[in-house]
C-alpha cells in the first residue's frame, strides 16, 4: 500500500510539473529593456521535462556563459584531480663545483603558475623563492649558460582572433602562453590625485617587466568610484598607453591590472635575478625556446605541480576568469596530441559536444571564454550541456564550480530577492556580460529539490540598463516556485 501511494504521489507531482510556462515568460518579458533586442530563454528539468522555451535555436553572443561549455569539456578530458606539472631541467646533473650549463623550464600549460588565485597555489614571489630554493637544494651553484623558457607547447596568436583593441592590453584578455606567470598580468600602481580631472601618474609595477614603457593619459574622477581605465597594447608590445579615469576617493592605492607583454620572459628574467640574489651565478641573459629540446637526455631537477583541476574550474566559473578558460581551451588540443592553438582547442570543444549528442550546427566559436562579441551559441545548447553534465558521476565538481548568489561578482544582485525566501542555496549560475549582452545560465532546484537547467541570453541591449537583471530574477523566481500547485 505504501509503495502504491508513493508511486501515485510521484506521478501526480510529475504531471503537475510538466506545465508549459512559456506564456508566463512572455508576459514577464513585456518590459522596455527588451524592446529592440534579440533574446532567448530555455528551462528544462534535467530529467527531460520542458518548462519553457523562447527562441531556443536563436544564435546569440553568449558572453561568459560560453565557459559552461569549455569547463564541461575540460572536466570530461582531464577529470577533477588532474594536476599540471612544470618541470625544471639541466643539461646534466651539477658537477662537483655545482655548475651546470643551462636551466630549462618546460612550459606545460599550467594557468595557475605564479598566481595565488587558486587554493594552495603560490604567488609569483613565493614561486620564485621556492624555485630558487629547490635549484640550490639540487646542488646548483652556477649556471654557465642561461635560463631557457620552453614555450613550444602552444602555437599561433596568443590572443583569440576576435578580441577587440580596447580589451587586448588588459588582464581580462591576457595572452595564453605555454609557460604562464602571475595570470599573465601585472599591476600598474598610480599616485593618488584628489583633484577631479587631474592627470594620474603610473609610479610602480608588480611584477615589473624589463624594458617597459607606460604613458598614462588617465585622469582622476570625483563623480564615480569605478575603474574606467583601459590599457592599450598588443601581445609582445612593451610600450603601453592607458586611457580613461580612476576615482579620486580611493579605498587603497590606485591600481590597474594589465596584460604582461611576454609572460614567460618576465618569469625567467625575475628568476635569473632571484637566483643571483641567492648566490647562484648565471652567465648569460635568459631566452625563450620555441622548439623543445630532447628532455629524455637531460637531468630532471625539480617538478612543480599545480592545484587539482576541480579547484581551477571553480576560479574559472565563479570568478569568470577568461585567462583560465583560454589556457584550458588550448590544453584540450594538447591533451589530444595537437599543438595548443585557439583553433585546435575550439575543434576539440566541438568534438566533445558532438560525441555527446549535442548539436553544434548553431555554434560559431572564436574563443573559450566568451569575450568575443562574434561568438554565437543558443540557449538550447547551453541547457543541453547543463543537462548532460547533471548525469555525469563527477557532476558535483561541475555544479560547485558555478556561482551562488553569495559569491562575489554580478550574481550578488540575485541575493537581494532570494535571501528573504532562504533560497540562495538553490541557485547556481554562470553569468555573462559584454557590450550589449547579458546572459545567465545554470541550475535551479524547485520546491521539491528537483533540478532544473536554464539559460537566458539577451543581445543588443542598451548600455548600462540593469533592468534585464530584474527580468532574469523573475524567471529564476518562477523556476524556484515550481511546481506551482505544490503547497
């Protein structure tokens, strides 16, 4: 009897949940912010029951919700516990005087190298200290030749082809390199200036690339507290120009984070300096290697291991970190025996989707982060990937990589309406924002704890109109309140 009642309750509840909410979504969409835009919205229970669908196959710029695809493919390819290994080699073991000819750093595509963003990772200062200590512990007292950075694992332009000029010199469009350093970015510190409209001077850099030249056209802004300064430079360009404004009322020193011109070069320059400070002589200036030497014939000096992939993916998605997405996209190709280019990475990402039965006919991809306005994806593709991942044994790692409304970033906006309902724990979201684009995709648990995958994308929005967030909040609230007749 109990079994019969349980089945009856399940079937009755399931029937109620299958209601089409599309008319309610269209009614909620009757607002000014959506006039003149292209938008799509899809929500489906991860067991297959649809909830609503509006323009599911409309190709739109997905912004950072594209990271849902990249991180899914990476988790599938590498697994949650994979660690990158960056190896230090010498031509031979140190001789009786502690001398070696050359030191080689073999770039392995570790995006976290010299960055403490991920739990357990070392800052660039700590990395240099540790490497110097390990090199000396291995018996090296003198490098008669030079330090080489092997960057041969990647090929092609270090920045995806459709990244615009305004973004390119900034940390959120940092170049992808086989040997990374400090998120391939650095801080530019400005002298405080209380007078509105006054020119701000760049006074220091951390870390400091050699031969850097910075021209600041940044002015002080007393009217807002936002960083509106942009660095203009191409990869490999050491002459930087900075335009825009920074607030006069600052809560610390005034900083702008810029892309390093040549991150591997900065790493080996600073490592050379650090070794000399610690008493290890280095005969010649460090250099980059674009073709890998024969490591089988060399002496392995030290192996540096990264944090596990699950922790890297949390930073990628929760912090919407473009640099990690672009590095890992290339590593998809490397993992399959190809050189790490953006194009090869996109090919592997597309292959992952296809082998799992997800249509790629409406996908146009130029990067793995969503930074390019020319990327195109559909709300259906996003929900298909979310549904796919919900069925995997490692789903928990994927789910936890997405932001809750309590995480920092634009999803804090969701906390305002979710907190009174004590439902912040029932929402996991990947947001996306670029010029004229606002997107959100992720998971919601309904009143019975049943999992829903959703994706909302709007393109051609008017700049700085935040009312689109209110619309998305209403859609999420609609999902949280399912099934509507369950009290």
